[in-house]
C-alpha cells in the first residue's frame, strides 16, 4: 500500500448559510457543492456551514443529504452566526424579506431567490439596506448565466445587433392547466416566472419606460392559488422600442419555455430555455447565405464555458445556477462586481417596479410609466 | 395522323375583370389560370375577360403575358362591361375603394385585396354596398387558405383545443431595415402586413374587444414612406383571453414570417408562413409521449388538399391564393357561402376597425374598445 | 366599352406531345401551362399539341382538363406528328423505353420521367440514340431544380465546401408501410425514389466508383408489388469519399423526405424535400457565431428565383418541375446546354448503372464497381 | 447559537478507486460526487477512496480538486487496496486492459471507459475474467443513460414501434477537420466515437449479423494520429433489417452529433445528442394529426428523471454519466442487474467484435459476419 493522502484544498472557503430546502434548496446546494471543483483552481472553496428551515425533520434530512454541517429551524441562527459570510435565501416568497433584511443588516453578503420581495417597498428597502451595509447582493435571475444568454448580451453590448428595433419575451409553462390540481399558496404567473421575462428584457435590451398589460385567470380561482394564470404586457423601452413581455402557466406543451426574439438594425437573435444551449443568430450581410444560425454555445470561444466540457457536450438547466453562484462567490472573495452580469438587489427592485406597473396597467387599462423611485 | 381534337370544357365559365398588374396581379392571374384544371371537375371554368391598369404599356403587356382577352387603362370599362361577373381589385391600396364600390353597385361580385379600404368609413361603405347589391364579396386574407391554417381553424371550431387561454400573432418581415431603400408611397406595417395578423386572430380565436398598442418608426421617415415600421398590440378577445398582435417590417432575417401560437385548455398550436405546410400540434393527454407534433398538412385526410399532390408533396405560398379564389368562384357559381372560411367585406371592415383602434390606442396610451359600428 | 384586345404572344411556341396523364402528367401539364407566363418575357411559349394515353376516356378528359389541343390512344401518333418538337414521356416505367426511343429516332427532343428505362441496356440505347439524332434529352430528376439544391450545387462547384469528406443521401416515404394496401405493378424503393437519391449524389458530390448494398422487403411480397421496400447502399465516390445512399417506402412519418448532408473541409450543407425552401449551411470560420444557418432560398440573390415571388414567399414541390421544364424548353429554343444543371439521358443511364450495381452488390455481398460501359 | 450538527449519512458507502484524471476523470468524479445526494435516499453513498495516474503533479491535484482521499502513481495500489470495492478505469485506451483485468481478478467490481480494449481478444478476456470472478462490470456507453434514449429503448422493447424495418446511427464531430491540429496518439473515428454508434444500435435495435464498410482518412496521416477520420458501415441486423452506422471526426458544424433514426411498422423515432432532451416520436395512427412529436423527456412520467428537476428543467451531457454510475453502484449495493440498461463487459466485447468486422470489411470489400466468438 502506498496511497498518499490528498493535500487539503488550500483555497480560502466561503461559509454559507442557506434558508430553504425545496426545489431551489436542491439547486443551490448542488451548485455550491459543484462549483469548487468545476471552477478550479481560480474559483472559491465553499463551506456549507448551516441550513435553516421550518420543519426539523425536513431540514435535518436536507443537511445530511447535501452535506450541510449544521441545521436549524430558526433562520435567525444563520444571521447570528459570525462564521457565516454569505446568506442564501431560497425559501418561499413570503420569507424573502425579513430574513434577507436581517442578514444584510448583520453584514452578510446576501443571495435571494426571485422575486426579491412581495412589494416594491420591501424590495427597495432590501436594495437600500444592502447598499448601506456595503454587502454584495444577488437576486437569482439565473437565466442570465446560461451561456447563450450571456453571448447574446455580449453581442448586443458590443453593438453587433445595432439599434434595437423590437423584441419579445415570453415565459410559458403548462402545469396550471389542470383545473383540479392543488395549488395552495402558489403565486401567479407574474411572480413565479414573469419576473424572469422582465429581467431578461432589462438585461438584454435595456430599461422599460412604460407598460400596458392584461392579467387573466381562466383556470385558477383565489381559493386555489394566486389568480394570475397569464400576464401579457406591451412595454416601451426608454429607447422607444416596443417590447412584448408575457408569462403564462396555462400553455399546454410549454414545459419551461422562457424564450425571446430581439430584432436590431444589424441582425436578430432568438433563444429559448427548452433548447438552452442554442443561440439563433441572424446577421444581416445582404449575401445569399444569410440565415438564422443555430449556434451551439458551448465551445471554447464562448462565455461561461471554461469550467465545463469539450465542444458540443451540452449543459442543462442547473448550470445556470452553478455559473451564477460561482460568479457571486468569486466576487465576494475578490471584491469583484456583481453587475452587470448578475442581478443585484437593485435589479430585483427594478423588476418589482415593473411588476407593480404591470399590475396597475392591467387594472386601469392605461399605459403606465415605471416608477423611478418607490 | 389520328389525333382527335379535345372536347371543349363544358363547365360554365365565370368572366373576370381585374384591376392591377403588379405582384398581386401576377398572383391572381396565376390563380385564375390554374384553378380550372386543378379543381377538376367540380371547380369553375374562368374567362379572363379583361385587365385594367393605368399604364397602357404595362397593362397591355400583362394582358398578353397572362392571357387576358382584353385590356383597358380605365377601370370603369370593367365595371361597365356586362359580360364581367366578377371584379377583382388587386390595385394599389388607394384604388381599392372607388372602383370596388362602383363594381359592387354595378352588380359585380367583388374581390378586393387587403386592406379593404383606407378608412373604416370606406370599408363599411363597401360592406354595406355589397350587402345591398346582394353580391358576394371577398377580402383577400389569403392565409386563411393555407391548409395548415384551415386545419387549425377546424380543430379550434371542433373544440379540440378547448377554451382558448391566450394567443400571439406576429407578421415580421425585414425589407425596410435598409434605411437607404426607396419606399415612395409604401404603406406601413399596420396596413401592409398587420391586417393579416389581425385577420388570422379573428379567424382563429374570435372577435377582439379592445387593444392597447404602440407604433414606432425607427427607420422610415414620412418622406420615405408611411412612418410605421412596427405595430405592437395587446388585445383582449371578447372571450377575455389576451392576445398579442404585432407586425414589423424591420426584423432582420424574418423574410415572410407570419406566425402564431394558440394555447387552449386541451392543447396548443403553432404555425408560421415560412414553413407553411407544417402545423405544430400539442394535445394534452398527460401521457409520456406528449409533445408538439410537426404535422405536414398535405395528406389526403387534410382540408384543401384534394386538388393538389400526393402525400408530402408540399405546397408554396401561391397556393393560398389559388385555394382562395377557387373557393370564391365556386361560391359564385353555386351560390355558396363565402364565410366562414373566406373573408368577406364584413371581415375587411372588421379588420379596419381593429386597425383604427390600434392607431387610436397607440396615440392615447389607453386600452381602446373596437367600435361595433363605424 | 373601350376594351382593347390583347396582342398575341409573339414568342415562338414549342409544340409538345405528351405520353401519360397520371400524377406526372398533371405535374408536367401544370408546368407547361405555367412556365410561359412565369418565365416572361425570356422563356418559351408552349403549344400543348397532343396528349396520348391508353384509356380513351381518361386521355380525352385529360386533354380537355389541361387544354391539350388533341389526344390519341396511340403514342405513335405523337412520334409521327411533324408539328411536335418535344416528346414528353410521363407514362408508366414500362412505357419509357420504346416510345422515347421512337421519338428520338424521329428527331424529337425528348423528355422522360425517371427511371429512364428498366435496364441499363435500354437506358444506354436511349442515351446513344439521342446523341446520334442530335436531339436534346432530359431525364426528369426534378429535384435538381429546387432552388436550395441549385444553390448547394453552385456552392460546391465554387469550392465553398472545399474537399468533400463524406455525404449521406436518403429518400424516405411511408406509403407502403400498410401491409394491406393494394400495390399492383408498383415498382420498389430503388426504382421509384432511390434513383432520385442516386442522382442527387451524382449532381452534388460527383461520380460513384463502387457500392455495397442491401435490399429488403419486410412488407411487400412479389404478389403485391416489386418486393423492394428498402434500399441501403454504401458508396465510394471516385474521389474516395464515402457516401451512404438509401431509399425506403416504409419509414412511418416520412412523407416525402428526400434529404442529404454533405460535409467538406470548409463547411457542411443539409437539405430535405419536406422543407424544400431551406438550405442549412455551415461555414467553418472558427468564430464564436459559427452554426448551421437556415437559409430560405427564395431571395433575389438566389438561383432559380427570378421567375417567382418576392422575398420569403416560398415555393412548393411542383416548382421543381416548372423550373426544370422551363430550363429544357429554353435550351431547345436557344440551343442551350441541358447539362450540367438538368439531367440528360446520359445521366439517366448513369443512374441506371448505379442501380444495377446496387442490385448486384446486394445479391453478392461484395463491393461492386459501377460499370463504365453498359 | 443553536445550530445542530447534521447527522451522518447512514447509507453504506461504496469505496471507489479511479484510474485517470483527464476529461473522463472529471466526468466520473463529478458523477460520483453528485449521485449520493441526487439519488436520495435510495441511492448509494460513495467513498472517493483513491485516484491513480502517471503524473504525480496532476494526480495529486486531481485528488485535492475532486476530494479523493488518496492518490497514487501506480494503479496497482488501487487493485491491492482491500478497502476498494469498485475499480473505475477512465484512463487512456491503452491502459484499459491490464489494470482492469488485474482489478477484476482481485475481485473488484469494474467500470471501464469505452472502448473496453484495443482488441477483441483483450475485450473477451476481460468479459470472461469478470464472469469468472463473479464481479459486476460496466463498459461506459453512457448515452444509454440519456432519458430520451432510455425512453426509446423502452418503447421499442414494449413493441410500440412494431417490427423494426430500418435504422441509421451516426456520430459526427468536427474537431479533426483542421489539418494542422496536433493529434498525437489520438485514436480514430471508429474507436473514439464509432463504438458509441455501434452500442446505440445494439441497445436499441438488436444484434448485428454482418457489415460492409469503408474507412477513410482525408485529413489525418499516420504521423498525426490514427488515420481513420470517417467510418461508414452498412450493417444487417440478425433480424434482417438494414442499418447504417457511421462516425466521422471531420463533419464541420457537427459538434457532438450522435444521432439516429429508427423506423418500424408502427412508428419512427429520431434523437440526437446535441438536443439530448428531445425524443422525436412518430406514431402511425392514420389520423390527420400524425406527425413527429418533439417530446421533451424530463417529465415525471419519463424514465431516469426522478432524481432531477421539475417539468422542462432540462438536463445536459454530464447527466448521462451520473445516471449510469448511479445505476451501476446501485446494482453493486443491491446485487442488481447491470444489463440490459447498462453495458457490461459482454457489451464491450460485442462492440469490439463489430469494430473488428468493420475493419475487415473495409479492407476486403466483402460483407463480413460478426464473429460469434473471438
């Protein structure tokens, strides 16, 4: 026997405390466990310090399952733990505000799942608290970290599309189509997925000036869940360009179809989450071979691919979370910028302002300007 | 030599007079020449009686080219010709109203290219005049006669999609993207192609109650053409369902992309004109093989295919015109119904009302109800 | 009344005599009637002189339907008619040889549907007879005249793909999948559609040196039809590149799926007949936006589009026949070249030699060289 | 502070020793680290006991990076370690045979990357040794563990496709297209990727009886690498059905395009690795809505999805490895079956026999029967 014990990972570890253990708890736990060896050797090491949740049975099981060193049924224990550097809130929507605010005020860098808060006022308070505390903040608009979306962002920023003439963003799912499904406290199309569509619009084509909107609930009564099955908005960017933004939970066959098309003076782009590795690119050259190209965005010369696999070995949904958390933790370690690639609490608040304007516009039938302050 | 002279076609011929010889004159001439032998033996025979146009050089050439027996530079000659049964107006938009009205008043069955007229008032006058004269009328929303669109209509009418929850219609082209192209009197996105998107919506998912809208012209100044490069509308159907309707002439790479998606309680459909033979169908069964099916709509068991080719021998754009004119002329011969499959002048007027509401909504920023009368 | 009679079409008319009135008779009649006004003013005028067929009831009806001036039940009447310049044989396979040979010997320019003949010997005799008579010949490999296929040919000829490394050609249909369908005298997968796959290979990537092959008939017994449901060949080009060539009549869901992929040193192309307006083009630049582009081949800067419609107004199956016959008749009128774009009887004979080699290779299990002479 | 330490994972851990730290070492390390918490609570716990590799610098880094407890530069240390239950060989092809044989003889359950060995004789010796030792074996044909591939397998096994009439399998990449790239000891298209195509064929449509084949090397000389750039085989299954099997490293634009089409009496399936979540399914019902359906295979009612994410949250390439190793380790723990879903050493040997027959067939030009014994 001449096995040699492996040397310890010498990189400084970031200690994370997480609130929540559901679908997003699984996605974030997986990301935090994966990124240290995928983003090697420049990425951070992570210490899964503690996980919090209401049910002791479930949170203790999650701790064992994912390798969190400790658990608690009181999120305040995370906030009060001086060893925790980053607070990651993946709990239900109604638990976003208070714990995140407390964490920020305690000097923790803070991650919060979308939507950042239930009201604009709360979102803005979080934004201001993070600024006041000088901590880094992240609103989990993870789709910014799909490589094809990043490439699109970079192309637009570089001017490859020229002036943006119009765009359309839509997030469609179908799990609410069944009128007998139990929904309970589930939020509606605007909160659950609409905010992703809004954030993709802001990230890719810029700030929204005003919106007209419709909200409908052909399926969901107030007894079953938040009665918003579809959200349809006609927005105008500050640049003047028209943009449609929509979300629906009742589009049969659309399993997880966040998609968009962007048309500029020099070309067009389309993308969707069900085929997330593909960016469809049209560059207007006037030549006979112009056409929308299916670019498989996982090559060496693409963004966000260095950590992963060789040519054409495509990524999945979860990689958006891994890339996002790696970016955030790297910024924490190296005092780097969260923006423009990741969404901060400012972006979370901006999305909340758009959501509020959509709600008001739907109620009034009037084109509604996005509030510049809360 | 024992060649036997062919017997004459014994079917009664409909005598047609056509105004216009441009792109649409070519499409309609081709349709009128093709349909007698394709819709054999039940379809009509056609007598290409006369063609009218302003330029004698051009109209006389068109007459020779397409086999019109006569030509004239004054459309009134068509109206006044007692032998002409059907007046087919494929002239420029501004020549739609007066000649068509005169033809109708002269008792001709009348075909008019879209948009039916430049104003709602004119369109309604045409609608009323046709009704008063007891003639059959056709507004050339030819895309109703793509087999895949007909199949979609039939499915929705049969209830195969259940209740319609939301839909989106968009007609995108890119020929105006070049800011140096000469446009002259060309109309804008609402008139040229937007009306097709509106009509597809009405044909497939029903009447529109109200609209919010944006019109922009990032490229086209008033000197170059009608300054509407993009039209974006957020409509609510009378059923309550939200529908986005858009048209753009400045979407690079979209060559002739009229497309839509319709989501109902039982399934979803998508279609686009660049792949016009395909209807993409999702039927919600809950089974593991549910998925959007690429149905190639040119089989024996599909509508509008009987006249054409065997399995999988796909059709092109022009066939929508041939199918449409065959339907209309057959209705003239057999006193059949134009609606619901073809658009009458009532449908042309309805589309004009929607266009007017879009224009007003864009100007006012207010959700605008479609006028129920002119 | 001031209608002016149209001037006659002053172009010289080519007088055509056609044998056959089935599916291909319909396609060719439509082509001959359409091309004079579509290929205006440079194309030929056509005189539909006479149509021949065995059944007087059917051939006389076809004459009336399509506007053939005369009919006959004896194809020899066409051969003997001094007014007929072009003999167009669209009859059943077994009627290809004798009438076409007689027509050629009578000095007619000759069109023959595929396959040119039932044996290599007959095909070569036709090839030689046409050469001896100095007439122009056309084997109806119509898919060469799909604009996307022509563009591919031009790209390859221009060297845009560099050296060809490999390719695959396949023609798949499904109408024989039903084991109870009556087939009668229908030929098998090699004759009906396989020859198109062979011709596409020869047209696009060059001459075939040798083949290995399999023929199977899981469905069709000799009582029902020619017992060849699938043909699979592994060919080696004279250049050395490997090419698979296949045809099947029992591929459920493949309605008319002639398709191919070609890989060269500089790029790749794919195309299929069910989406015939699209050429998918990959050009290897090494840049981050490389991807297969969906080129809609019906723009002004594309081949074979001049006669047709504006940007994005896509074509259908039948246009391949119209383009092909326009090319042939134009060559007859102007003594132009049939090759390389259209297939002559030499190409028909070459395809027959490949088919014979496939048959022998399947029987022997041995890589079989294509005979250089019959 | 009231954090409670998490309870230890009570599941028995399987101790793994791995040889190799390259691309596959990364993929397998990731899989072994991920599967314990994804396949919770029924899956195995894994003890990353030791990693072996030739370069101490690299293997020690890999140990630290991935969390292997120990490392060694001599693979015999793994074989000799009594604590190691599973030997996982992800080293270069030439290191597959001897270490794997030694591990099996030492009673380790053995995993080996493809190809199992360099010769049929070696592969068969491994197969026999594993049987003699009574250990479980796995040849890493990981694409069997893509959910869409599993669904296809299940459908075919259940008879949903009826009798298989024909199929085509092709694995195309393009990284060898550049004639100046350094390749060194890289194997050719048959070994690197061709074996995956062969295995997919065997897994999905059954055993191969004979092959004809071509091997070409338009780019790669023997100085640069194994001179096989393309492999093309025409196979006949034992059932009689024709199957084409091909692999190429010089198909521009094909980044990782393992794909296939399978046609049976009741329907057809297609799939490709670049869109790995999609199974395209055609079921022949004869109805008007028949069409290839894009089934997104990551729903609750699909195989291999239980461990992962909700509806439409698609998977990537690496998940095939995770699913495969979870399956194997679960079988080790519970003495379950490796076959039919995973490939054993018998399958590795079968693939080697097909590869050998392809090589001989290419050399001789003769249809070559697969050896039933080595």
